[in-house]
């Protein structure tokens, strides 16, 4: 029982500890406009200086991912260097389908198959996380 409790606590800490931070862009002090070219020329330390906060490792990695996303959009021709970075909206990121996650968590492979064939494509990631978590939990229970 102790192993199950530690496993559950660890997994909950991993999946539910992520927080999103927003930068208030409407303030008068931060009224300058940043273009895509500015973001691509900037590194994580310069970005932290613009926000006024020390960037954590997770935020630095996220900044690098955003830079690579912007760079790929510029190469595709969807953005120019003078555009605002706010034009890039990732439709699949930021949304988590809790129904797909719970289906795969409670019904394992059958739930994942239901989500795979009958839900939208964006729900598959949540279902895959639920499937992996159910395999870990069920495997931990059977090993005890």
C-alpha cells in the first residue's frame, strides 16, 4: 500500500504541478511592441530581463520551443519578421480533453481505442497520457 501511495503522489506531482504564467502586456511600462524578429534574436536571459523575473528551467525550455515554432512559421511563410508573435496560435496546445483522459485511464486500451476512433485528433494526446498512467497504476497494483 505504501508503494501505491508513493506512486500516486509522484504521478500527481508530475502531472498537476505545471503552472502557466502570463505577462501583463497592457501595462504602460511594458508598452513596447516586440516583433517576431526580436524574439528570434533574443535568448532566454534577455527574455527574462524583458519580463523582469528570473526564468526557471521550465520557462527557458518553453521559450526555446516557442522560438523554434516561430522560426518554422517564418520558414513556411506564414509569418514575417515584422509581425507580432501573438499571431501564432497553436490550436492543439493548451487544451486538454479530460473526457478522453478519463476514458483511457479507467478503461485502458478499450478507452484509448474509443477516443482514437470516435473523438477529435486533438484528444489523442490526452488519451495516450491516460493509457500510460493506467498501465503504470494497474501494473503497480498487480505487482503488489
